[in-house]
C-alpha cells in the first residue's frame, strides 16, 4: 500500500487572515468607546475669591504705518521712544495685544513686537479678525 501524500503541503492562511481582520475591526470599533478616567481629589478653594479680568493694552498699526496707543497716534519711527516713556511706570506683566492691518508688511509688525519686548513686556499677542 502506497499513500499518495503530497510531499510539500501548502499552508492555507486565508482563514487566519480573515479572523485577524475581523478582530482588528472589532478592536477599531470598541477602543474609541472605552474611556479611562482617573479619580483625583482636588483641594478646596476659596469661595470668596473671584477671578478678575486681566489688564491689557492694545497697540494698533494701520496701513499707513500709524501706530495707535491709548488715545494717541504716532508714526512708526516715533513710536519706540514714546512707548517707552508712556509705559515706564506700568506693570511689565500686563498683556499687550497687537492689532495690525492685513496689508502691513510683516517686517513692520515684527518691528512693533521688538519695541514692545525692548520696553520690558513679555506677554504680547497678535490679534486676528
């Protein structure tokens, strides 16, 4: 009796791939639904202290390179000295917002930010519309 077995059997991995794809689809659907929440205990805060609005200053630059600070208008060349004089007695931790016209060259806005930084202010933000 001679058996006719195949000497080089091929491994059929198609069912294995099908099972893996189904498992991957199940995990992809269920993982985003799971939420892990850490239980923490926060310290008790004061009920009488209210958060106030931060003081802020606004510097505006128009398309003609006029700089507006408070109620005054300066040219871009005259603004650095005037700004340093006007803000010498202010708290340097105040926030300064810079609002520039969209047609103003980038280098002029950077010059304005440089003046603000050289005056000692560290919190400057650009306003966008």
